[in-house]
C-alpha cells in the first residue's frame, strides 16, 4: 500500500497548529475505541464475522483485529459526540480524505454496478444472491496426496506402474458457494514463480517451497489457470489423480471444465465457465510444466445454499441532505 502523501501530512500539521489542541487533530478521523482504553484512527471499517477490518488513517492500509477487542458502546458514544459538534476544518479535511479514498477505490475494476474488486490482488468469485451481485474472496487451500497404499508396500513416493495417487481436499464442501451456474472468477497477483515439486512424486507440486535447481519456462496465463469439477467421496473432495503408466509416463486425470479467460484492467484475469456448471464442488487449479500445484482455490455451486459469510456488496450511495437555510 502507498505511504501517506506529503501534502496530506502537511495538512494534518497545519490543522493541529490551527486548533492548538493535538487531540482535536485526531478528530478528523473516526476512532475505533478498544477495551484497553486505546483507539485506532480509521476512515472506514466493516465487521466481518469475528473480525473487524478497518482502513487506518495513519498508515493508509487495511488492517484487522478481533471484534472482541473493540469497545462498541464507547465507539458509538464518541461518534455521536463528535457529530454533534464537528470542527469545520476537520470536516473539510475529512471530505478531502474521503474523496482521495474513493479515487483510489475507483481504480479497481468494477465487476457489477456499484461493486468493485475490494483489493488490488487475490481471487474473488462474483455471485448473485437473491438478485444482488456479491463478491466472495476465495482463500487458497492445500491439497493432500493420498498415495492409496498400505504401510511398507512402496519405498518410493512415486506411484509404481498402475498405482494411482489422488490429490484431495478435506471436507465434502467448500466454504464459498455460488448461487449461479456461471460464476465469474477474478484472479490477480497470485504467485508468479512455479513452485518446486515433491521429491519422487512427479506431476504434483510440493507443499514446502524450496529453491528450484533451474528456472522453469513460464506457462502462459491463458493455460495456467483452469476450473476442475471435484469428486466428493467419503467426506473428501478429490481434485485430481496421478497415475504412472507401464511405460513410465506420469498421467494426470482431472475433470477440466471448458472456460474462457480474458485480461481486464489492473492486471486482473477473468475466468468464466463456457457453459453452466452443474451443482457440485469445483476448484481453480494452477498448472506449470511439471503438473498441478497442490494449492487450489475451492468453491461450490449450489443455488439453494445460504448466503455466503462476509460477502462484498454494492456500495449504496445515500442521497445527500439538502443544505440548511441560514437564518
């Protein structure tokens, strides 16, 4: 994130000198008061489950803290008292800071009316819940390798001829569920360098990164990310299977979904299924020259699923109040 602009820093200093009260200079930003008596100066905050996500006016960056640490009655009391007797200079600077923030946010791609991608990087799924577009962030999940062998049968970690290994995710269901069958997925600033591979296990990447012996030829972005249909079996989600043929060739088996991928502004990639997805579990996988990365972005498709927690919703602009008439 960017540092505090010099001009804004000078404005803060000038305001403090004008008021001759350092405490009032802090009033240009809202206070998120904590139970230990301290506070955070914020320009914007939102409650996401058991976390509070706020934009620090001092560090100009998004930060988080546990909801349980915030003294909400004190925070609301302070906000009401401040609104009752605002300092004109502080209000003006507040408006300027809000304008700067809106300008920065406007640089992020708009994926639906009033709904921008909330961060400059990450993986997000565009959903529609009860007629409202919503963005859901998808975290990367590490897949486990099930070698499907009994103890002491194989000395090597690689499958013998005819043996099969599966890449699995814990649990039968992803945390994020799409209510539409053609969700759009937005990806940006994911790890560019191919990770090394688990020794002796061709076709899948290691979970513990190490330095590769030599640089690998980069994969074109349009071939790098794919959507796969995940099989649910015995409480697990099977993303792919790896098998060694009698010839020694390693073959990966994935239920790849036909997709289209396009570049949009800001370095984002938009990945969309070419046709409607049947209800079930899916994952976005990353491919390199040696195979599939064990770290995937999992999601499901279920029109009847409840609302996703912590979804980003369109900004609703309230009408500005009419100017008061001077007596």
